[in-house]
C-alpha cells in the first residue's frame, strides 16, 4: 500500500466518524455559535465540535503533520504534510436542515496555498446520503468502490454549479459571471456546499463548477477528486482576495475559463 492510499483511507475513516457526529448533532438541534465575516457567515457549535474531533483523530494517527481548518488555529507541523479540513461545508444548509452538507478532509504537501500545494489525498463525506467520495494522487477517485469519471459530452449544454460568497458587496460581480456562463449551460445549480459541488463534478453529476472566493478548506479534497476523475481544475487571480476556481470535464472547463477569463 503506497503512502497516498494510507492518507486517503485515514481521511475517509475520519470523515465518516466526523460526519456521523455532525448528523447526530443535527438531529438533536442546531445551535448557532457566532457569526463571522458577515451576518450570513455563521458557525454552529457542531462545526467547532466536529473540527475538534477531526483534529484529535489526525493528531493521534499522524502526530507531526500540520493542520489548517476552518474553525481553529493553524499548525505548521514538521512533516511537510498538512491536513486541510472543513468540518461542515454547507453550514447554512446544515443550520436550516437542508441535507446538502459534507465533511471535507485533504492531505497536501508543501505550501498551504491551493495554487501551490501538491494534493496527496482527500475525502468528502456526505452524512445525509452516506456517500464517501475519496481520491489519492495517481490512484483515481472513487465512490462506493466505483471509479469516478467526469463527463465529456454535453450535447444539451453543460449542467453547471456555482456559489456566492457571504459579502453582499460581491454579489453583483458574481451574478454578471453567472449571466455569461449561462450561454453554455443547460441549467445551473447553487446547492450550497463547494466540497459537494466538486465531488459531483468528479462523479459526473455536474459538468462544471465555478466560484470566486473559496477558502483552501472548501476546495482541497474536492479539487483532487476532480483531477483524479480525469477533469481539470484551475485557480485564476491567485493574488486577489477572491480567486476564481473553475472545475469540470476538459471541454467544459476550457469553455468556462474562456468565459470567465474575458472579465479578469
Ligand atoms: C461555503 C459553501 C458554499 C460556498 C461558500 C463557502 P461553509 O462554505 O461551500 O457552497 O458558496 O463560498 O464558504 O461556510 O458552508 O463552510
Ligand atoms: Ca466551507
């Protein structure tokens, strides 16, 4: 068993346990802990508890590794490998009782900047459907033992997904991008979890996805799923506070990139 497979299996095992905790806490009732960058940007007590569990499990299994999570302080570690973790991606869905939320865990090497790191392994676990999407570098992406593959033909136009940041000041610009992307779309989804959007691109449930302003933990595992499923992922405007991520099968990716590139 190569190193990346061990990392992937650890990510998957911890993501499942964390997802079960999130689902249990959801059934007991959600408690808002705080708002963050804006009123729309919330954190629940479950987000913090689930991140704590993930951090404990990873530290016990691999004590020297670094950690970069949405809800707690980063730790650079000593091995060059960092775990990039979103305990509950889709927190607003989670708070409202919409089942589109997921635990996202990835192991990356080198930099902790998404455009520079080398993604080694990742898992996205959706508690509501009990689906574990996982990937290891060079070993493909899988769901329930089946190898995943992005779509290649989109005769009726691409089924696209996107998302919006929490800062209302950014919405006009993002809606202008949506207007342009619709020229190649059969339809558009805004499901509320970047990690699941990327997992769905990997699984061929979406043809493409684009979003500005994602954080490293939103995309770390999902971007590896897409590339290991034969797709392409690009991050544009890496120096800006709101880089643009584009993911999809090669043709849809390239068309989205051309559309988005016209305005950047
Ligand atoms: C958010 C979700 C959402 C995306 C936002 C993210 P959170 O993450 O992934 O789909 O549009 O940009 O911040 O706050 O639920 O962990
Ligand atoms: Ca997130």
